[in-house]
C-alpha cells in the first residue's frame, strides 16, 4: 500500500527494510511482514526505554524485472534451507529475530575462526554472582557485540580443562531460539570464561509476580527450550528462574544447562550442589532423568508466581522428599496453571508429564501463539519501572 502511494506505476512483489546492522532484509510474504513488524516493534520499545527519539521504519521497494528477461538460460537454483538449521520441529516457530540471528551467525563465524580470547574482551558491569561463577556484561572488540561472560574459578589439571572444552563443543550445535547463543569458551590460568549471548531483560528471578498471559508465553518458550535440549539427549539439570533469561525483543531463553559433566563435577567439588528446585528423587540421590527437569520446571514457575524472594530454606528440602508436594493457593491462579504446576510436581517421577504431554497441556496450548510482543512489552515496562525506581544514574 505504502509503495503504491509513492510509486503508483510500479509492480512491487517485494520490498526491503534495514536491520540494526544496516543489512537489507527482503519481505515477500505475510510471514516475513510479521517478522518485520515484530522487529520494528521491539526497536521502538528499545528506543522508548532508552529515552531516544523513535525512528520511523524505512522500506525500500524492489521492483520486478520485466517478464521475459529473467533466467534466459533456464538455470535452476536449490533454494531449500541447508541441513540442520533447526534440528527439531519444536523450534521451527518464526520469532522476530531476523537481524538477531544474522548478527549471531556473523559473530559465531568470527568466533569459530579462533578469534575468541581474553584480549578481545572488555569486561563491563557485573550481571550477577552464582554458584561458583560471576557473570559479566562484556564488549567483544572485533565484532563490536555485547556478550555475557561467565567466569568460573577452577583449580583443575590441564587434562580436565581439555575435557571440559571438548564437552562444551556441543553448544556450537545448539541452534534454537529458546536456548542462549554460545560464542565460545577459553581457559586463562585457573579460570574458564564462557561467552554467551547477552539478554537485556536478565533472568526471571528478579521479576515480581508475572501476569498469566505473559507467564504463559514464557512457559511455552521454556517448555520448547527443554524439549529441544531433551531431543539432543541433554538434560538441563539446573532449571530455575535465574537460568531463564528474557530480552526486550520478547525472547525467552534457557542457560546454564549441564552439557559438560566434567564442568558440573568440577564446580560441585568446590560448592554445595543442592538447591531448592531439585526433584525429590534427586535430593535422595536416585537416578536423574527428564522427569527431574520437569519437576524443576514446575517448582520454578510456582516460585515465580509466589515470588517471596528466596524459595524454601534448605532444611525444608527434606519435606519435599518426605511429604506432599507444595501446592498453589486455589482462586488466586487460573485452573490450567495450577493443574500444570501440580502435574509437573507429582512426587512419582513417572506420573509427571512427558515432553509431548507438556506441549499438549491446556496451559501451554492456550499461549502457544508465538506472540513475542506480549513478553517484549512486559519486559520493557518492567525495565522502565526498575530504572525509574533507581533514579537518574
Ligand atoms: P547458578 O550458578 O546456580 O546457575 P545463578 O543462575 O543465579 O546460579 P549465574 O549463572 O552465575 O548464577 O548468573 C548470575 C546472574 O547473571 C543471573 O542471575 C542472571 O541475572 C545474570 N545472567 C546470566 N547470564 C546472563 C545473560 N546471558 N544475559 C544477561 N544476564 C545474565
Ligand atoms: Mg545461572
């Protein structure tokens, strides 16, 4: 419509817009149009949050070549996507991340060429401390990108360092919109730095009670992220609100999953390895499986909604083993949500929903519409609120 008003004579079958890196993205279908609008919407939100002037979205027409002149030699090009762009059908949803994917891909290329090292990284703010590690917001000089770098002190042999590095290789293969992007890792003396995508909304543990229509969309992404990991035979092993990250684009991604047994073991030797999100069978030292991740999923979302700061004191953990699972107060939450949590937190691991049952649960089905704008708007508003409470810098 817009192009028609300016160039009434043109036959336009496609147009282009520029992403944040100035790369031209072509729009040919409704699907691509949706992605463009979501991209623009999140840019506007970002500009609003940063107090900048809102810039209009510029589009550029792409006129058709006159018929008859095209492909005079009858050449055929295979336009099918390359193999393993998405290794699982669970991750094929289009998220408004055209440009994000592109820059991540560029960054991955740079990093895969062995250019990732301490000299190229400028550490900025501390994002938080966890069990054994500190996460920094950092600037990667060659690519000009912001990263999140987790630094963990590990006094281990060179042999074990090598083992960890090779176990982390699988992270390069993780390609899902619901899993944090991995850019590389390196050891310097007795510490490992793990570089990942920076999420400007931070983790879910710092948000107050989340409206259910937002929480539902977050839960959908978390379930899809877990399903993706499970499809690669990876158990997360540390599902909790602080390992669920959000950004102002409305994306939700999982981080800190246990791909490297050696890394998990090395950290566990130095730090206490129990937390309040662990399934009862794990606390009592029984076998860990997908079902144990499902428990942690349930208790995480219960915790987010009850949000009373830190969860149960450690001595209460034994209650989880010995007594009935905690339940959410009825009346305060919707029936599908309470049912979802209750099912995930069944004491018997086998009674908890299997991956396909999680995806088919009414609470998940209800919010599985790919509406990233809902989460985006909520994250932007929450960040704005946080900023205004903190006052001027
Ligand atoms: P644990 O060590 O048991 O996983 P944790 O998740 O609280 O506990 P860290 O993983 O060290 O601790 O993370 C510390 C904090 O850093 C998190 O709570 C989160 O807010 C922030 N953080 C981690 N990764 C990122 C990221 N990629 N982007 C933005 N913030 C992040
Ligand atoms: Mg973490």
